[in-house]
């Protein structure tokens, strides 16, 4: 009897973390650990103050909560954010006490938080759980407390099809957790299909760009938009339900290559941002001569749908080449096979030769990607030509770190576009290569996506408008540029360069390249003109974030301690939340009430249009474990 009782208890303890880990959460909530006597910890309102300067957004997100219970609570708070958010500050206000968080190495921050918690002090700890999911732990929230959490972050706004899109996530529905990593996720309850919440969400947004503002829309909410002049506007969203993302879209493009320069003169370091926007309308004469190297995986794992898709994409792309374009083909499996030792003209005879080579392969052998990459990058190309390496693979290799390092340090000005094909692509490789190359990743998992994928991929890689880009400073002291290697300027994809500068705001920055008709293109940006508005503090955080971003994924994927240390150092110096740094805030005055803190879980509304069964699937292992617990308990009762 005693043994059975102990077995049941052990199973219950073992099961507890599974229920938290297997319900992935990414919605703003306080998941509070404890007993049913405590009241909920309702989210009353969320207000966002947003300032968009060109392609940079600065956000202060303030969420107000109230503890209406009769006992202290300890809470774990999860909230979604854009994957590009760079969190660079946090304050917690409890009544009249304002606690400013300090940046610490992640483990040190955790130790300081736990020590404060043990000393009966109110404290908070903010850490990165996923690139778009942050976690805040809050200790000793007393009955009647009104808690305001203010988070500051910046992000670079990237365009989609020539349109910039700023997204402020408010809620993400219940997640299916049958695949992928689940450690670190915390369970959160949602209201049922008809549940309502008194919580409200509001936004005040101001936008100013160095280029004419062509359009501004709010796609999912009815917001009041006021145009202040040709390059600035304001947007106001009245309090509404937090059940859908707040999305603002705007366009900057002109019929010519439009560019702009921004400066920030801080007390210490100085930063600048140069942005080049491609023309909205791209004609044939605007596209420089192009050289394509198709690096195609023909290994055994590509047999069937993957290689058929690769062939289809290859035919579509090569069939749309211009007579002035050149191309080559490298096939790799256990070794590499090259179509030609030099670039081939895109004439019918050479195209037929290339398709014939690929058609003879149906997928066999090993996957020597590194050798294939080295071969493709080493192939010669012409002068003043936009060269693109198109990699088509399922990514089934174990040499991701070597591939990342090869593209990071040895691409030699080649634009790299990875396309993952197959029912279970190695996204670790595909997305990692795209990020390092500064391009978008593409993944196609089934044949129904083929036609759309071919069109999207072809549109993305087919229209370079400025190639061989170089940036030189004349009388202007610039340094520490990001990205270190500049890709070509493609249609619908702007070029952004950020860096540091010293001295006086004078001189010029010269951007040069080759246009579609072979002419040299140079535009000089007078630094003194940008100096008229020298206060753009987001540039400091953005530079740090872009530097961290160029290192953090690589550090995580390779595990190199030297890179981890570098990311940590940047996070500490620039007060930036990273995978290795956290924010911690501590009220040094112990709370008078020493009664134990108890937990309460707060349910939030489902996102609009999402039903309560959206995260359902076949029973997970924890479900079967709970069934086992019920059976054991039943047996226990029968024995009694």
C-alpha cells in the first residue's frame, strides 16, 4: 500500500514539468505558480509608444497589472515580440517605487534575483527565451499592488515586397508541440471560444523618414492617421481588445534609386545609418548583367519530390535569363560535378546542355556540401556582374558550422540564396545560411507549393539593380560597419549600412556600383545635411543589435566560446538583452508581509479567429502519463 502511494506521488512529481514544457506559449500572461485561494493577476491595459525613424522603430511597451488577491504572488511573465526586437531597457513600477533594471550576465542575473526573492524583496528578471519570446520573473507582488512593466526596445523594419511592415504582437494562440524544441516554454491558459477580457490595448505611433512617405496603412485595426508633412505622420489606436497583432505598413520607394543618411551624436560613441531604397519600377535596362551559379544537391536524400522541385526551379530560372547573362551549374553528392570551368552564355545550346546534365540525376550518394560550396565560390566570374549562388538542398548534413563560416568569411561578394526542399528540411542550415548572407530563406515542403515557390524565388533573385557596391568615406571617419560585406541591391529589398563615426559631422559618404546598362553609379551623401537632425538614439542600440545578430546565431550554432564571450560583452556594454545577458531589477527594501507567495494562472483571450482546439493533436506523452496516474489512483482506492 505504502509502495503504491509513493509510486503515485513520484509519477505526479515527474509529470508536473511535462505539462508546462509541452504547451508552448507565446502570449502575454502571468503564469503564477501556486494555490487557488489567490485571485487572478489581470492584465488591465497595454500601451505602446512607438517612434519610427526611417526604417528603425523605438518602442516603449507598458503593461499594467493589478493583484486583486489577498496574498503575495510570485509570477513568471511571458510576452511575444518581433524577432527583430532589441530590448535595451526595463523598469518595474510598484505603487510609487520605480525599479530600474540592470544588465547582467545571464547566470549572475538569475543568482541576484533568487537572492532577493529569498530575502523577501520585490524583484524582476527579464531574459530571452526565444528570439521572439521573452520571459520575466516577478517576485513578491503584494495584495493591492498595481504593477507597471515598461520595456524599451528597438528594431530594424525590413520590407516585404517593397512595403515596410511594423508588427507589434499582442497574442499568439495555443501551440501544437508535436515537433521542435519545447524546453523553456511555460504553459498558459486561454479563455474559451467566447471568453472576453477587460484588458485593453492602445498605441500612439509617430513616423518620420528621410525619404518621402508614399503610403501609410494600419491593416488590422481602425486607427486615426494624420499626415504632418511629406515625410512624417502620426497614428493613434484607441483602446481595443488585445486579440490580434498591430500591423502598420508604409512605402518609401521612388521611381529612382532613393537614399538617405541618418546620424546620432551621443555623449560618447557616434553612429550613422545609410539606407538605399531600390526603385519601385524595375525595367530590363535597370538590371545589371547577371551571373548565376546553381549549386544543386543530387544526393540520395533528394530522390523523388526534392530533386523534381529542384529541376523545375532550375528550368524556370534558367529559362528567364537574358542573352547578356551567364550561368554555371555545380552538382554535389559524394563529390562535385561542374558543367563548365568558365561561365556560359545563356543561349539555347548551353541551356539545353545544363538541363541535360541535371536530368541524368535522380538522387544518389552522400552529401558533400562543403566541397560543393567551395567549388561554386571558386568559379570565375566577369567584372561588374551581379553574381548569385543559388543553393538547392534538403540540408541533410552535419557540417553546418563549417558551411556558416565559409559563407561568412569566403563568399567574396557573391549573393547567396538558399532554398530548402523536401518534407523535412534542415532549417538549421537553410535559415542560418540566409541570415549570414543577409538574404531571405525559402523552404518548400510539398508539391502543392511548387508553383508559388518558383515564382517567389525567381522574383527574389532575378532583379539586381545595383551591383559591385562599395562605400567610401571622404573626410568622414567611419568604422565598425554592419554588414561587413555589402550584398547587391535587389528590387524590393533595400540596402542598409550602419556603423560608427568619429570627429566632426562633415565630409561625404560615397556609394558606388554598376547599374543595369553598365554605367558606373555614384551618389555622395553630405554628412553636414544629415547633421541637421543628429539625435537618433536608436542607432546605438541598432548597431549593437546588428552586431550581436551577426554573431549570436553563429555562436549558438557553433558553440564557440570566444563568440559567446563577444556577444556577452556587447550585451553588457550596450545594455542589450541577448541569449547570454539578462535584466534584473531589485527593490532593496524587504516587504513587510512575510507570508508565503502563492501562484495564480491568468487566462487570456484567444487570438481573433482562433478556436480553443487550435493547439490540439493526438495525446502527448504527458497525457498518457496523466492517464496512468488516474489508473494508479483508482487502484489505490480499490485497495483501501
